[in-house]
C-alpha cells in the first residue's frame, strides 16, 4: 500500500478486509481497531470500501457511550454480537468475523477445524475448544506446512476441494508462551489479557500461506486431536469412515442447514480421506507422528 493510501486509511471510519473467499466491510469508529488489524493483515488485504461492491459481511464496531464499562457495540446488521472495551477490540473483532462465517455463509460446508497443506494435500484437524488444535496448527505451520485456516475447514460443495480462509492463528494462554519458547522468531502480536478466553494473541501466517491464500487443496487426512496432560504415551489410531463422518458432522457449523448438499459433500469428503484419533501430552511427539503420517 502506498504511503498516501496508508495516510488516508488512518482517517477512515469504514474499511474493508478481503480475507478470501470472503470480504467484510467494517463500519468502525475506532482508528485503534484499524491500526491493530493493519498489524495482523497484509496491507493489500485492507482497503477503503468500494461503493459498488456487495460485501459478504458487515461488522459494525460502534462506540455507544463514553465513561466506564464496555462502550463498543459489535454487531452484524441488526444482530448483536458483543459489547467490549477498547483493549479487547481485536479479539472481539476476530471472534465476530468467525461468528459471521459460522452463522451466515452456506456456499461452503464449514467444519470447525484447523487445515494445513503440503504437496497439494490437506490435513484437517476437527476439534472442539480446548483440544489443542490451534497449538498443533501453529507449530505445523512454523515447521513448513502451508496454513489454510486454524478455525474453518471450508469444503467446496461442487468439487470437494478445501478452500483457504487464511487469517492470523489465534493462540491462548499457555500456548502463547510455549510457541514463543519453541519458535523465538515467530511473530506473535496483539496480545490481549483478561478476555473471556484468558490471554489471547495472534500468530502471523507464514509468507507462503499469505501468498497462496487462494490456492485450494485436496482433502487427504483427517486427524481428531485431543490434548491430555495426563496421557503418558502418545496414541495415534485409525478410525472408521463412519465414525469420521459423524464426528465431522458434529463439528460442522452448517451441515444441517445444507441438508442434502451437506450430506453429499461430507460423504464425498469422507471417501477421500483416511481418519485418525490423536491423543497426546507432548506436542513434540505429536508433531513427529503427524509428519510421519502425512
């Protein structure tokens, strides 16, 4: 982005982020949010709004009152998402964008999963919160895998490809210190303490991940990770395609909404992959096993 464009962007009350395959218009009253997101996203993905474009989502971040409390109201259209204060605008914005994609897009089958790619093949790691998928995802990316997403596995309903949704990797609490210790050169920024999820920070995607942010991948492996501090030995075991189908359906945001399309898409995906369950306590062992497997 040219210097003049950067100068103009500092005074915007609205801006757009083009996080392929989606675009989001941000109706914003805080330059702090724009400046913070400019640290997380490449400059070419943030721009002034185009009055001729129809955006996939519109997030409103409006200051409702001054003084104590949580003065910012974050919403999508008429749908309230959350009240927040200035210090937590970044994580609440990121969560709000996740909420928009999970709730309102149905052009892709969306599964709550981290997705990475190597040699054109996608590793999908569906998991509920607390299973350690984002930590594994971050470490694999820093070991050379290409990041597609740490939150959303988007399945093309026509061709079955996995569509990237590249954004900063959300890390929480102990994961932050672990990643900073293991990978001192990793760029983790916008660390926010005291959120509803504890301390949250964002790991920048690798240069390769940003450069290939429109390049799809073929689903090949599905691994259901589960971190267990009391696990004495790592366990990696095959699971049936039927079990994999049910677990992915349970982790999908819109499987039921898509009805027959969702069933067909998930069925095709299940036939393309080999599925495993991974239980681990030592992330280094988990990385070793995943690199052997894939």
